[in-house]
C-alpha cells in the first residue's frame, strides 16, 4: 500500500470520532523521520506501507492516520496511525531574560536545533528544548542554567535552519 496523503489525526476531535472503535495499528517512527517525504515502514501488526507525500505536504505528526479500512460485517474497521518515539532532550528553563539570551546565543553559535515553548505548553514554563548532547549539558552545568534531561515525544521534528556565513 502506498500512502500519498494523511487522512487526519487521532488527536483532533473530528478524526478521532470518525475512527472511534476501529482497531489501531501503529507505525513507530523516530522524530527525525517526521520530516521525510518518502519512507518504507512496517506497522506493529506487520503491515508494510510506502509513504510518498507530495512536496509541500506538512511534516508527519504523532497520531497521523496513514490508512483506514471501513468495518465489514461484524468486524471493526482498521486504522494505521503514526506513533513517534520519545527523543532524549534537554529542557532548558532560564530564570531571567538575560540568562535566556545568553543560552540561546551561545547554543545558536553551535547551530543547535532547538524548539521554544511558552508557559501554556505541556512544559508549563517558557523553555527551550534541544536534543541531548553531552557538550550542551556541560555548558549548562558550567553556567548554572537550569535544565532537565527528559524523554519526550516531540510533535515537530528537529531540523537545521538554512543559513550562510
């Protein structure tokens, strides 16, 4: 089966209701694969899929529905859903704007891939999240910048920004 479009996301109300009661198969992907347009994957039930999304399609997300089969007779329908692996990350929580700017500038000079969240996010605070790196942890320790190391499912993949020098 070749997937060329995403049918919805189980975390969205409409799609969740439309597929309620369907059996779910999971395709487990690392966060880095969410930005890829062409993938060959296998579900946890052994179903093989090719994913070929068109240019300009949004990145895959946790909960995206790749395929669906309607119920037949007494059987439940089946949906194949993306499940993103947890990523080893550093959640950096500076105490002041000065500390935040210093950390962002210093880590930005390393071309570090980072994501920023506000207090209304699942983190409950204004934080910068980056993939775990022992040199970044050492930098944060040396400068006394608060952080925690966590396993998190990242809804958006880390990606390098385009730049030139």
